C-alpha cells in the first residue's frame, strides 16, 4: 500500500500537473492496451515498425539535438546492430534474445570509434565526415559476400516471438523503456553538460568539462540505442540487408528529428508516429502512386515553415507556459506558477504574441 500511495503521489505531483506529461501517459497506456481492443495484424505490423523507428529517431536526437553533433550517417549504428544480431544468430545459432544485446554493444563500439575519429570536427565538417562511415561498412559487406550476403543481405532469421501481438509488445515495451531512459539521461546533469557542449564547446572546456569524453560517451549511448533498434528490426523482418545502412535511412531520421523538434527526445517520436503510418497509409492507395512522396514532402515543408522549432514544441507551447521566475512549466489555464506562485497570464499573452508574429 505504501508503494501504491507513493506512486500515486508521484503521478499527482509530477505527471498530472502538466498536460504534456498527461498526454504521454495516455499515449503509453494506449499503446499497451491497443491489442486488447484491436488486434488487426496489418495495423500491429505498422505500429511495430513505428516503435522500432521511434527508438532510432530518439537516439539521433540525443546525439544531434542535445550535443549538436549532427550525424548524417546514423544508419551506421542501425545497420551495425542489424547485421551483428543477424550474423550471430544465423552463423552461430545464438538465441535472438542474446544477439540483440550483442548488436547494441557492437553499435556502441562503432559509436565510440566514430566519436573518437571525429573529435576535432564540428558543424558541417562533422556532418559530412559521418556520411563516409556507412559507405565504408557497405563496401566491406560487398567485399565479402560469402559472409555478409552481399547485396542480398542475410535472411531466414528467427523472430524474437511468434505472433503479431507478441512482436508488437516486444517493440512497444522496448521503445517505452529506452525512450524513458534517454529522456531521464537528457534531463539529468549529463544532459546539462551536453547542452553546454552544444552551445559553446570552448567555454565548456574552459570551465573544466572533459568535452572529448562526453562526446564519445554520447556517441556510444546513441549508437547502442540505434543498434538495439536495428537488431530488433532485423529479427522482426527476419533478415538484414544493405538498406539498413543506406544514406536514405540516415536522412530519414534527420527529417523525423527536425519535423518533431530537436533536443526534446519526444519530438522525433511524435514525428515517426505521424509520418511513418501516414506514408504507409498513402501507399495503400494506388491512385496516389509516387505522389505520396510529394504529399510527404509538402507536409514536412509546411511544418518547417510554420513551426520552425518542430511540431512537438509548438504543440507544447499551446498547452503549457513557462514561469518567468523559476522557469518551470505550467498549464496555460493557470494564473500563478504551481511552484513559486509568480503570475503567468502576462507570460502566456506574450508567448502567444510571439507565436503569432512568427
């Protein structure tokens, strides 16, 4: 009973006081309860893929949004996790429940290596340099087709579980756990240091922060999350192919991040849950054909034009306001701050005028 009362107190004081957190709780509960009410195999397949790519997008946001290390070759970690798990399972007969963790570990090593090689690079130079790493790995895979399957990849993998519902729960629960972990990490002292590195690396180093160590750490953490997503993807699709390393996937995650809002963790997740099912739904209509790519591009451009910070921050600003004194967020209906009792209505009006001006 004590634990239940403690949990309810935490929910009341930390979750229900902010609309955004309440919406996240409802969304998470909806994901968990959805198969109980609607278990269509096609819908569960789309949502399973969406959950996997949501992990991938959030891992990119931790690296690019919080640290400013914009990675144009993030598919390297996704593909490394996919191929590692696939080859270990297929060649050595290791259980998929073990190989997905091996895929995450190898992707973390790749991330550590990329971070070390790119320590002296910043901005566009870093972004262009990261483009080379997936191409190098693709070249190595094509050079040893007997081992990697070449352009066809590897197939015939065992799925983690049997049945559409069970696979959906594996992806959904993994996503919720990893996203919560990344969000807590970004909201901790570690995240504050990443913000400092992004805003002014020279000043952060002058203040005593070991910026190379933090940059390599965030590369490794981001790579591990992306590699885990790639490993789960490989076993769900029962194969790993060069598409998991293509630059198109790297640019896709950049679009998700910018569309949803960088440096939020939840922003790219919102983008994936909107854009990926939308493209799949449009693809089900023969009338659209290739026009679905044009529709996708128009939607992205409209969001970037009218919501330059991304969709998720724009939506959050509509339902929450920041206290001018303590900088804590409150519901827009509140007249005083829930923590320091400072007046909020003037701040809300000012924020609305700024949004209207933009």
